[in-house]
């Protein structure tokens, strides 16, 4: 059966990729590793959900078997959610098929039986367009497509797992911060802050406008003033708030990658040549220690 | 099984990229560098080779421009390097890159561990380690933030979205490491001098016997510019500027 085969370890992304398939008039076939995940996706618009049964709890370990299924079923695309597990699985399947793969697409659309994908290079400075034909693989970040509805048929499939890698232990990551990707407004602090207590300046503004506080990588990874979940950028969180306000953030490309889809970008920085101003809708060139408390006051009213 | 392979890539420094008015991309002023994350890969390979009692060998697939990478890579503690010098590297996608690296690795005897970064700082495709694993049919462990080698068993901590997962694998294997795996020290002068005396094996495309054609077709490469208003409030004193900003935010309806 032709169609788009889909896997993600996040049900939300699976639903969104099903939406992508339906949008393009393709049959979505979902792979899952558990009955429970299959039930949760039962009404998400897939044509069929295949529950994989086998000897491993790691989806990555079914790469070779999944590659064979895709070939036998005449799949036209394997679309996988862009998470650590998903990217691993996707690239391994592409390796076994020795086929084309586009990672972390920015967009994908069909034209004359070819899939035209765009993605970012150089930390977001450059956009590349690639054309795929024949069985190919893509990974799809969260939030790209609208989910749909519709009941799927359910089926189980025994697959041979590669059990050379085995799980010894799993420990949940305790998320200390908030999920910035869902925040409506974000106030972002950068390395301009002198000391951790000065985060209060950002929190005061955030409280007044109902925003979450995010930061640049260095604030989280070097200074450890905010949890790792709080940093925004290509290696951190990608945010899509209505409003993003930065203070003392220079706006290096790796950071700006994470705020590209923000509705409105506001920058406060002492350096008028800071790249953040090129990425901003509104800006004030000035000392955050002066500007931010004034802005907080002004927005209280 | 004692040799440890560090796959690394010589990339254009993103800080030097110029985007022309017509959105074409100018790399002519861009200096080359070892992809940031690959410095951690090299350090991880040096440490793993010590644990396994073998050599750490760097493998890179690049054009003639990648030659300066060798001295840099070797000064970071690698014992030897293998340089696939091929013009095809400039057009390579994830498939061609993995085929080139896998073919070169096959020529190296006694490989116990192959280390890659999750992705390179130019393309950040995160395909190389899993693809090499598939091509050589070796087990793969990605997103590794910590690893220990005990005899022939590698134990790795994987940093996933929702959990830390500890996994175990018997060598040989392929791993993709995260930058946090080690601090990748800056090489000292002595190490830089010693690098010049280390062995480099240079391979040409024809030596590999591998197909180096990409599987996907790149149809366009252009600069990304954000279309933003770029309004800086600079009229009057700071108080007036802040007032103007507050008014603009109200008008935009984002509060
Ligand atoms: C491979 C790679 C991946 C990366 N991934 C990420 C990522 O995902 N996210 C990320 O954020 N970074 C990332 N980085 C780091 C990134 O390149 C920058 O180094 C980082 O974003 C800079 O953080 P910053 O803006 O806080 O600090 P700086 O660049 O030091 O900027 C500080 C700014 O504060 C201004 N300033 C100083 N004092 C004041 C004051 N009193 N009032 C107002 N302004 C003031 C300065 O003018 C300057 O513009 C990555 C880097 C690499 C190489």
C-alpha cells in the first residue's frame, strides 16, 4: 500500500504529520510501539495504525525491519517526528534504504510527484530547498501542521528487533522550567545580566504582561541561572509567542533561530549594532537596568 | 577491537557568511573551522582510545579546502588521520557523506568504536552516525551525554526529550555524542607542534569504491532574512522612547 508512513514518540507530532499527509491527499499509516499509543491516536485521521510487536522497547532498534516494511508496502515517504529518538530512527531507516533524507524540515509540499522541502543551514542564516523523489525520509518538527480527525483501523505486526543495544535504566528528566514552546509571551534575558538576582527585573516585567522568562544558552549552560529548558535557540527551545522581548541579548544566529516565528520581536540592548535589532520589530538602544523597569511601569497602567 | 574513529567535518564559519542583496549566499570570505561539535567528538575519541588501549583515528570527508583541518584535528590528540579528499564532498548529502565515511572506515583495521557528533554546525542534519551504523550494520547509540567503556562493553547515557536513558552495547558500535560529553580543551603549543609529525592517509574518491552521488537534489540555496519592522525608538529621552514602545505594543494588540 502506498502512502506516507509516520512515526513519532510524541503523539502531538504524529497527529500533525497525519494532518500533513491528509492535506496532500496521501494515505497516512502510523507506526507505534504500544497498544496504548495506538488507542490514543485512534481518532487522529490515520488510515491505519500498525502496532509493532517485538523484542525491544526501543523504536530505533526496529530500523532495519521498518526499512523492509516501507519497501515491501511501496511507501512513498517515511515522515518522522523530529525528536532525538525520531531523528535516530529516521536516519537509520534512510541508511538501510540508502535513500534521500531531509532533516528538520521548515516546509514540505508536493509538486509534480516530487516532495519539495526547505530546511535551515548555518544555524539559520541560509535556507536550502531540496527535491525528493522515490521513497524518502523526512523529520518534521512539532507545530508545523494542523491535526485532523477520523477513525483508523488497527493492526499488529511482528518485527525483528536489533537487540544489540539494550536499555539498562530510564530516569525521567525533571523539568524545572516551563514549556516555553507553548508560551504566549516570552521575556528573554542574555549575558548582560550582572548577577542571578537581577533576573528579578525580567520577572517583574514578565509578571506585568503575563509572560514566561527565557534566556540565551550561556545563561543556562554556563551560568546555570535558569534551567536548561529555559534557553531559546537552535540547540534549545523554539518559541512562537505573540510577543518576545529581549534584554541584553546580542541576537546571534543560533539564538534567533529559536524566535523566528514569534509574532512581534522587541529588543533592548546597549549596542546599537547588536544583530538582535535586525531581527526585531521594535527596539530601544539603552541599558536594560534603566529601560526594563521603566517599561514595566509603563505597561502596568 | 581497539581503534577509535572520530568523524569530523571542516565547515565554513557561519559568522563569516554574507548574504547579498539578492539573497545569494557569499561564502568566499568564510574561514574554515572544525565543526564546533566535532571538537568534542575528537576529545571523546582520544579518551575512548585510552580506555580501549588503542589509537584514535580522525576521518574526514572534504574537498581540497579541508586540508588545514588535519593539523588542527591532530593537535587535539588524535594519533592519526584519514582524509578523503574529494570534490564530491561539496555536493554531498547525508547519504553520500555516510557512504564515503563508511567506505574509509572499512579500510581501517580493528575498529572498536566510531564516534560522530549529533550534527555538523553547517547542515546540522544529524544523519551521519545512524547512517554509518546502518551501512556497516553496526549498533548505534545517539544523543550520548556520557559514556563509559568497560572491557568490550560501552555504557552510555542518552539525553532524550522526556528522559535520561542508560543503554549498554557490546563493541564495535557507532555513537553520536552531544557537546556536553566533555569540555574539548584547546590544544597547547606542544600538541600543535607534534601534530605535524603524525601520519595522515589521504584517499581519493576512486580509492573508496563507493557511490558518492547525493540522493536528494538541492534546487536552491538562499540567505534567510527576517522581514521585521526594524523600528528603533530614538526620539527624545529614554522615558519618551519607553512610552513610544509601550504605545506601539498596545497598538499591536500583543499585550
Ligand atoms: C553550535 C552553537 C549552538 C548554539 N546554540 C545556541 C542556542 O540554541 N541558543 C542560544 O541562545 N545561543 C546558542 N549559541 C550561543 C550563541 O552563539 C551566542 O553565544 C549566545 O546566544 C549569546 O548569548 P547572549 O546574547 O546572552 O550574550 P552576548 O552575545 O554576550 O550578548 C550580550 C548582549 O548584551 C548587551 N548588553 C551588555 N550590557 C547591557 C546592558 N546593561 N543593557 C542592555 N544590553 C546590554 C551587549 O551589547 C550584547 O549585545 C550557540 C553557539 C554555537 C557555536
